[in-house]
C-alpha cells in the first residue's frame, strides 16, 4: 500500500490549525518506515472544474502558495484513487483538507474538495459508476455533501453517535448495507480522537474502522479503497492514529 505525500504539504500556506507548523511531520515519521511514499502531480484545472466554479478557483489562485499546495492536495487525492485500480489501496497524506469545500465556496480550513475531485474524475472517465464516501472526521463534510447532493451514484455517509460505542456501531452498520460500488473513499479526519477536539475515539478504534472499510471494499467494490487525511489537530497523537487506521486498512 502506498502513501501519497509531497514536501510542499509541509508549507504553511495559511494560518489555521490544518496548516499549522509541525502537523505533518509526526505522521510522516510514524509511516515512513512501514509504507512506500509516492509523490503526486498537481491537479489540472479541468480536474478542479469538475467540482468547482471558475470564480471559486480564481479566488484561490489569488494566493499563489495556497493554490499550489491545494492543487497538489487535489492531485494527491486523484493519485490515491488511481492507484486503487492497480490492485492496491492507497492513502493520501495531504493538506489542506477538502470536505468543507463546496462547488462555489469553502470554509473550515478547506479550499478544494479533494475527495470529490478524485471521485468526479473516476466517474468522468467511466472507471466507476457508483461510489461510497465514508467521512469519519468529527465534522460533517458539507462541501462533499453539497457536491453530490441529489446524486444517485455517489453516497455520502457521515456516521453519528452520542458515545464511542454507538458511534462505532453506527459506522459499522452503514458499511453493512448490501449495495455494490465501484470504490469506497474515506475522508479520514482524526479530530474525533479522545485527545483531540471530539474527545471520543481511541487509537485502536481507527484500526477497527480501517478493517471494516477493507472488508467492505473486498465484498462490495473489488477491494478498491482509498483514504485521504481531513482533520486531526493534536500533533502528539496524530501519527499513531493515522498509523492505526492504515494497519487495519492495508492488505
Ligand atoms: Zn474536522
């Protein structure tokens, strides 16, 4: 399984917790001995335009560093999705995150909707007909939901629950529905961890979630699965949480 990463993701392209200095380094350290890293190319403008309006793209372009890093994050998502067709799962260790980016607006540390851009490209190229997006970030991915609002082909699933047990049961039940998809994409935010903003999940829960996604993908989408980093803000636990998820997610 490959991890998609680019040195430019280290850049401090904005003043927000997702862009904070020192956020990517501990994740890289946790993963670099266990996984092969590959470098993506930036997404092309036509890739961005499958999701975003030209005015929105132009507004991000006004900040050249932000545009460069955000385009590389979208390109990382595209590469992760494409690698799944070579018979291996992939994880995009990317930033800025994307799930709060709607077609014509964005907020919440997001600029381009990475997962939506990757899925739209697969649909446009007719590599898949249907996709499931599981988003286990603490926050609802309004941008992803808005992008695919009314779509019969792309299902967005953001599990909920009042406590750890009910949350995990809800997530697992959502993956138990028997429908077939071309791929499952995971918006992997780690801000629901007990030592992060959400204060709920334990590190080992991410491994369980990874395993459930793996099992789902083998049953419902020929094993095709990729994950993308969304939130997660406690630098002292992020590395081990991402690693835990990938240990369940990999083959
Ligand atoms: Zn979040």
